[in-house]
C-alpha cells in the first residue's frame, strides 16, 4: 500500500529499540485487513498426505473465488482536506491477466502514474519511507507506497470536487465520513505494523537536545484514548472502542492558521519554508512572558517566569517590532498554535478522564519542533499524568480508512 501527499493546487503549500509487536486479532478487526496467512491450521499427526492436498486445493479455490468477486483495480483511498490531499494506493503484486484486461485505460494510466513516480506535479510527494509491504486485502497481496497527490474520498473536498472527478477522470466517488475513516485507519495501521520502527512513539526529555530520545510505545490495549487530529483545523475525539467515539471539541486554529499567518508575516510560500524559518527563530522576542510582567515566577499559582502570558504581546512596542526577525515571527506563530492545541487537549483529557493522548495529522509532518512542544506541555502541565503519543503515518489515516471502507463497508 502506498502513501502519497499532494498539495492542493488552489493552496500555496504544500531509535532506539523497537518492541516486538503482534497484530491485533482478526476478531478485533473483523475481516478488514490481515497479514498474509501462513496456511490452514496444522493437521493432526498421522493425517494422510491426500488430506493436506485437499486442504490446499480448497484454500486455492477459496482464494480464486474471492478474486472473482473483489472490486476492480486500482484501489485507493483519498482524503481531500482544506490544505492537502492525501492518497493511499494499494499496489497489487498478484493482479490476474483477466483483471488487467478488465481495467479501463484511464484507470491503467492512474496506476502506472502512481507506481512509476516518486513526485507528482509541482507539490506531490510519494512517501516511500511509509510504504507497507506484503499486506493482504481481498486475497490480493500488495506492496504499499505512500504519497500526497491525487476511490473513496472523504472530507468536504469529496463533495466540492465531485463534478471535477466525473468530468476530468470519469471517476465516481464513494463519499465517506472523515472521522469514521480516521479512527478506522489509525487502528488498522497500528495493527499491521509488526516489524521495523514502532508505529506509535513518544519523546523522552523533549526539550533537551542532547538527551531527547524517541521511545516506542505499544497500543495493544488502546482504549480509551483521546485522538487529536491536527490538519487545517483541529478535531479532538474521545475514542472508547472501534465503533464508539465522540467528537469532544475542536479549534479553528490549526495547521492552516500557522501557514496562513506565516505567509502574511514573513512572506514565505510553503509549509516547509515556514517550518525552516521557525526552527531558526526565538519566540520570546515576540511573546510577552510571565517574567516580563512579574519580574520572575508567579509563585502563588505555580507559573514559571518563562510561561507565555501573552502571545505576540511584545509586538505592541514599536521598538520591539523593529527588532524581531521573520524567523522570530514564524517561531512565535508555531508556539502560539501549538500551545493552544496543547491547552485545549489537556482540558479535554481531564474532562473525559482519559490519560492516553494520540496526536495525528499533517501539521505534524516533518514538524518535530511542534511534537516536542506538545510532548513537553502535556507532561509538564499534567505533572506527568499525560503522555503525548505520535504515529509515524501522521496524516494518512483518513485515506487508509477510506480505502478500507471501499473494500469492506462497515
């Protein structure tokens, strides 16, 4: 299965030890995805060879039957967000000659385009490092690439661009609920990643550059969890089981806000450029801190002097406005957005009595700075009760869930 990332044309952007992890059972993920089966259950000792041959023949017949009823290729799920389009493509290794003949020419072109490139247009990227190999869906085995370009799409873009897909590509869209697909994708990816780096991880000593370490974290018993999806905006979900969740709240101040403000304040034009500038800046030149008001800590309420009292508060002064750099403004913007998300998340965790918090979404793509800020904020303000967890496939879970829903409707 491949993952691809692509910036919308109407937008400006866009270890250490790994634990041995067993996939969750098929009973917990009924009939959706599974690892390549190793064969039927072992026969009792002394059973005749002919019985084993009969069993193998039955298995082959069952596999052939499934192949005849599975949807035509290509299979892909798409998440059309407010800023980025995320696409996950299932690249079959064992497509039959009959299936290839049935594939209409425009779909063949799509398959060739996705699998033969690592970049798409001006902004599309194939995330080769996120590919998942040897997955089995509907008796088809895949190699799994990852990218953001341009089926089963979700979010508002599935409605907004539906007529364009029909006119330009002769494709009919299966429109799905984005939050259902998000949760389904998170649970599936975590269940199938059993080798290599752990899908889920956290930061130890996040603010200490010399001692900051990524540690693997196993989500074997994930419930309940607070799932914070940071895209153009932010949605916060309380998840109690695969099919039992609620949207607790959200905020309009998300990744789209960060990029939009950075474009206005610094003149940058891409998310990557904004992050690079932020990494070189110093937000304390822009923000007003507790020590700027009290001369030190606010001890009565346990507020350290370095706490931000007013984001961009120093910009009221003409002298300070003239002394800050574009990098400082980008850093302050990133800290403002991240602190706001962290504060809302902590209050939601307290209200829902949930101690496990998982952050996902493309705002975290190549954005280690924000991940470390969130990790530190969760740990510090909760006095060690909350741990910020992150997932390697970041913003692709909605697209993965869309692909699953296309093949196995819930």
